[in-house]
C-alpha cells in the first residue's frame, strides 16, 4: 500500500499479489493529516467487509508520502528554533551565499528567517579544513548559551560548526552538552544531516531539519502507533525527496529528507510506466488539487539536483529535480489590480474546496471551469462517491466572468488556458531552460486533474505523445510502491584529478559501501537485492558550484580518474555549452547511494477487444473545446471498459474513477495491453490546431 497526502485529496494505491491495482481517494484533513489515513483505511476495509485490524493484518508493505515537513516550512508553524555556529559565522543564514535569486531586483526582500538573530549564537572553537583543531571548544560558553536558550523557551537547536564535515568532534560535544542542559530539546547537527562542504547550504539543511524534526517526529509516532495498534506488522516506510523510501527511524535522523516527500515519488512511477511502453525519455507531470509538479527522465534515469529550495532556502541534499507551481484543480481564478485574469497560486484546498464541491467554497477554481466546459462529469467525480454541483460552479465563475465581460463558458475556457500556460512554464523550466528539447520526450500523466490538461500542455511544447496509466489519479502513491529503499552516504574529501590519492579515495568509497550494505542488510535486504552506485561532486578550479557525476564501479585506477574528468567535461559542456578539457577537475565530496530493491509488482494486462470502443460509450454530452470556439456533442467512454487495442479519434472523453482524459479534436486515444492510455497529438498546422482555427478562438476570448 502506498499512501500520499495531497493538499486536496489523500491517495491510496493497493497492489495485490496478482498485480491488480486499486486507486482510492479520500479528502485530506489539513488540520489533522493522519485523520485522512484513518478514514481511508476504514473505508477500504469496509469495502471488503473487514475491520481495519483484519485489513491491515494482510498488508505487507506500507509506504507513506507525507506533507507534514513541507507544510511546516511553508506555514512557518514549527517550534521555536535556535542555531549554534562557530564564532564569527553567526550570520551565515542572513548573508546566504552572497546572491539573490534575482540579483537585478533591487527591491527583492530576503526570505523570512527560520531562526531570528537573537537565537543564533557564535561559540568559540575552530576546526581547520584539514580536520585539525586550532581552538578547543569553549564548553563554558556553550553552557552559558544554552541557559539563554532555556530562558527563551527554545524547543529545537541546529548545530552547524565550521569544517565539522571533516572533524565532527566539536559538534558531537555540543550535542552532548545540549542533552545535559536541555534534555527535552530537539537537536540536529550538520555532521549528521549534511556532511558536505559549503557552510550556508549545510547550515540551511540543519536548520530545516531542526525546524521540522519535532513536528515530523510526533506525526510519525502517531501514524506508526496507529498502524501497529491495528495489526500492521512491519516498519512504516517514508518516501524521501531522494526518490527512494526509508524507515521512519531513518527519516527522524535526517528530517530534511521528508520535505517534498510525496511529489518525489512521481519520477520513479513515471520510470516504471515508461518502461512498460518502451519509452526512456519522459516528462512526468502530476496535477493534483493544489499544485503541479514536473520532472524529467532522460535515458531511463531521473534527474537529481543539489539546488532544490523551499521558501527561498536551499535543502542542500541531493534531491529529485522537480519544478512545482501553484496550478491544480483547486487553484483559484482571480482578477488582479490591472484587470487581468490570473489563476493560482492560491488554492481552495480540501476545505472548503472548489465551489462545485458544495462545501462552502465561493471562489472560481480550475475544477469549476472543467465542470462548466463539460470535461468533468458531476455525477462521476471519484467514481460517483462525491457528486459535483454545476450550478455552484457557474455561480462562482460569474465572479470573474462579469468584470471581464464574458459569459461563464468563455471565462471557464480562459481559466483553462491560463492554468495550462502556467504549467507549460514549469515544463519549460525543466527542459528548454536546461538545454533539453521537450519534443523528444513523452509525457507521463499523474494526478486527479492531470488527464484533463496533459494533452493540451504537451501540444503547446510540440510534444507528440501522452501516456496516462490507470493509476494516474494516484501516481505518486503508486511511485512509492515501485521506488526502492534508498540511503545516501557522503564523505567530504577535497582533491583534484591532478593530485588525487587513489588509495585514499578507494578507502573512502569502500568504507561507505560497507556501511551502506550493512544498513540495508539490517533492514532485511539480501545481497542480491542491494545495489550500490557512486557519485562525485566535481567542478573546475575556482568555480563555485559542483556537478554530481557518476563514478565507475570497481576500484578507482588511473584510467578511472581520466574517465571521471571526461565525464565531468562532457556534462559541463551539455549543460553550459562549453568545457575546458585541458583543465584538471576538483572533487569536493564522494557519495554512495545504496538501494534496497523492493519486490517487483506483478505486471497487469488488459483484455483485447474491438478497435472502436463503441461498446464502452456511456453517454454523449456537450463539451467546449477552445480550439473550436464552441461546444461539440462528444462521446464519453467508460475508461475501465475500453479494451486493449482500442483507438478513438477525438473529440472524446474517457472517464476513470480517479481521473478524466480529455481527447481534443485533433488527438487520438489508444489503449495498451498494460491498461495505459496513450493520447497521440497531431502537430500539423490546420483547422482546429493551435496555429489554425484555435488561434482565432484564443484571441477572441
């Protein structure tokens, strides 16, 4: 079972021993996120005529993607947090790395501090870059600082001392003193959270861990306790931003890894779906109720980045490279001071939700627009478990239609196009802006709202194919079932390819590999299930930032050192259009990623049938297509009843219990033997295309 808590819905994916997958959604409960898990389990158990205890007793694996850490950061509702730095470096969090995100914006305010200056302390100690101690730790000064923190009611402390990644002795002693003086205070040390060079990113990762750690710990204790008390027999696994899962105990040691927990499961899911369709270059999108996430998979591997941020603060850790924007089904349409229509980033969320939910929402949202346009069936939302009210959607849409001089359908079409444009921008950010041609990629669709928008945003980028798996409505929850357990081990050892001590590097890599393999073995993985991969953080001399490059397996030799340099030059040229091959390469850190492979899910197949899908037509209804500029009587298909081999020319609608696929007039839908749906996109210029009749309709609205 994979469980992903989103801003609007909590998704459950259940896989049985035959490979059959069941997608289930229940409204999220933001004020008590664990309540949605309890509700969902109760409803799933009731479906099978079981108690929750009987149901959980039959669950062999429970993997959870939680928004607790992310929401704590965004909402700034974490504990009162303090920080301890080396004397003279107290203001590293304020000075940042010396740059603003937009360095030409003279009025850009800095992000709010997670730790106010009066709670940032500098203590007397100094470790050199060699690991030698220049000045011993002043323990009296530490105790005096901690007494001041006690008076201020501090609940969590981040400890980030200079060069602790080389010699953590002073940080370990500070932690011991905190345990003595403030035993109830949560402690995070940078040597444990991120033992990497660059004190700003390392300090940020440590502060974020301290800030979310207490809240996350209480939540995981609550969820794990509920599962244990109701018959679940194994460890709770948590999705990490690294693209793999880990035990709750491991996450509590490095809480920063739980930030972006749910969306990070999208790329692993997309990778598996792509493999079933023979596709290795993919753009994975997930459009839920609150946000839209996109990531890329190139040649069968998803992209990792050390530049991920949240609320303007770097995470520091190597994370799945994702771009996120506030564009979801619950995104609110509004008119700005200049009279322009905007969509998002504010969302109606789960409470009250879009106006059509009938839960008190009055502002127009993307979901309301999709109901008005005829894309969503008000009687089949969540398979009919949650009926929608079109009259309420139209009433809400009047709030933007009337000021703009539009009728509600025109306003809904404008909302649809604007939110699509917002999502195209995010897709360009992970492709075009990084030298990747999106036309060579295939879109993998995720999220309850993904199927309604995916083909049109892919068309905008010149892409030709969209794949929507049966589990699209809970793609990230599915990703948790196929994302293996993963741990990353990191050692800072600055060197250069010109002067590299091969024996020392082999010793470092071998030590991390032993520790990594032992860690997974202790979790029950056999040697055959364990995979170790190695990376290096490399850069040119005098450059500021590194690239993370793969290392060859086996013992590092002189030939392997040359390969490391060549790999870096090639990656640098691909990303930045130039390289300096005669220059040596600096390597600041060495990494080992240990993967414990979970059992493969059995492949599911779909029965073959007729080619036209006529037997699966549920009804016809008037659907508005912006490229045509008017409504069209459109067949609506039961997606679950469509047989493998079916091909349907647009316009058409295919409904699944947790998502809806919109097939535009120039597109075609086909069904594979694995049950996935493919939308083929015509990129010819002509009537109804973006450069033809549809352009006139866009201009008019």
